[in-house]
C-alpha cells in the first residue's frame, strides 16, 4: 500500500472565485456534486467568476481524484472524494 502523497502527481487546491449572478462563468464542483458512489453529479453545477488563467491550471482530466477538504482549512479532515 502506498501513501497518498507518494502517488499524487500534483496536488491542487480548488478555486472559488466570485459570485456569478448571470450564470456565464466557469462551472465549479462542490461537495454537493459528489455522489455516495464516488462519481460526479452534474445536475446542479454552479458557475463562478474565475480568472481564466487560474481556471486553466485547474481543469480536471479523466481519472483525476478529487478530495474535498472540509472548511478549506489545512487542519480539516477530508470528508468526500470522487473520481472525475
């Protein structure tokens, strides 16, 4: 068995940006998009105003593992995960 930090290629934090009142921003995933089966539910994805350069660095690719860190604090425990 390997430790997660031994197999992660490049850990990235999420990007939340600013509120997108018109719905033309960049789609973001929230923990509410994670199912109990570990897949992404796209039925209620929200959009946010995020600098396109920042967003480009964080695009997901098939097979990425998404781990949610509750509260966004470095000492918080992980609650949810899913495979993109």
